[in-house]
């Protein structure tokens, strides 16, 4: 892959200039950078499962799993390891190379962490990469996950520091950054991005991208989510984001973080094939695959396979992922 100078000193104003570029110019610039760092016709595919659902003490305004919201979500205890392995094998059989496990916790207890470590080992034994999202971590807990062989830890920033208080009040922005620091210190790959369409401004999106791109090391994976509106959550009824604004954000993420995998995440089920194709053109080269993302619907796998076939896109192998970095 061609070398690309990585910057960690972007300003909000610089990023906003990129977001304001004529659409064709922005996509051309993003696609050029993408081609210098990745195969433009290859997409990394991950699958996601909720290993513990509901009763979370946080008040994230978008989340159906918060105990503070009346979403009528059926609560579930931590899944047995055997159930997780079965789901991981099914995901692998459909082309996923990474298996992500999410738990609705503010932070895991030591007992719960042991169960998660058992899951990590079992999924690794299938030959898959592992990723977990468990809420906030201490440095000691991050070290335990590293020892268990964890590949990726997901902890999204969600939005800009300026808009964050409109979405979450039970943990601070600094709390999120601290967890990512613990993870990075252990040599675990960081997966961190945000959610669009929560009522934030374009400048808020620029600010969030600044936080991500100015980290001491760019996140290895940058999930970009479109808000999935769930009745009973505070953000239900928020005005929908212009699809072109979402695509613009994908393109700017690619420009700012040339070597990161930029992932299409929540909200794909509501995106047209044409919108997803433009996201791939803008530099997205990773996506979640499977009919469920934690508690919300995702695009059907058969539709994804058909779309990849129509676009001439191939599933990226684990070896290709390592070569890209």
C-alpha cells in the first residue's frame, strides 16, 4: 500500500471546510486516499451479538437498553458460552472474519468479565477475530482482556464534546476517553466512532471527527452509525438526517484517518442500495453483517450478498486486513 502522511492536529475549522466541499470533489478526494491505502473493491465484514441485553443504568438517549427508558425491551441475562460459540460459527460460515460481543453494562464486574474472557477464548478457537463492547473499563480490566487474547475493544464517542450532554448524562466524555486510553495502553486495537442523526449540527460532526482523528493513534476501526429511532427513547422523533450528510461524514472520516477501517454500522437496514454504494465510494470498507445489531434490525444477509455481487465487492479476508495495516 502507498504511504500516507497521518495527521493528529486537525482543527474543527479545517474539518468543516472538508465537509462543505462540493459533493463530487469530496468523494473524489476520499476515494483517491482510499485507493492509496486499501483495495477499493474489498470490504471487511463483522458480526455482532448481544451477550447481555437490557437493564443498563446509563441514560444514553438513543439506546433501547437503558433501564431509564420505557422501550418494553425484553431483558436477558448473560448468554452461555456455548450459545455465543454457535452464533460465532454461523457468522463465520456466512463470511464474517470478526465477531463482536456487546453487553449492556455501565462497566463489567470482575465475575462478568471472567465469563466474557471465556467467550473470547472460545471464539478465537474458531479462527475469528474478537471484539467486545462492555462499557467503561479500568486499566486492570483492560489488561485481563488483553491476556485473554482480545483483538478489538469498541467504545464509541457517540458525538462531539459540545453536543454530548444532550445525549448522555450518566458518564462524561472524559470517561469515554479514559477507557480508550486503558485499551490502547494494553495494545488492544481501538474501535471507536459515533452516531449521526441525533440532532447535532455539521460542526458537531466536525468536532467528533476531530476527537477521533487527533487521538495519539487513529482508531483501527471507525464505526459510523445512523441513529435507529426506537420508540420510548428520548431521541425518538428526531428529524432524520439527510443521506448526503451521512455520506459526507464517511468521506471526511476516510480523509482524516486514511489507514483506519471505516465501518457502516447501525442504520444500514434503512439505507437504500444506492446510499450504501456511495458510502463505499466515499471510503467505507467495513460493515456489520447479519439481521440484528444488538437490539435493532440490520440489513438481511441475502441483500448484502446481492449488493456486493452487483457492485463487484469481495469479502475481505483476515490476511488482507493485516496487510492493510
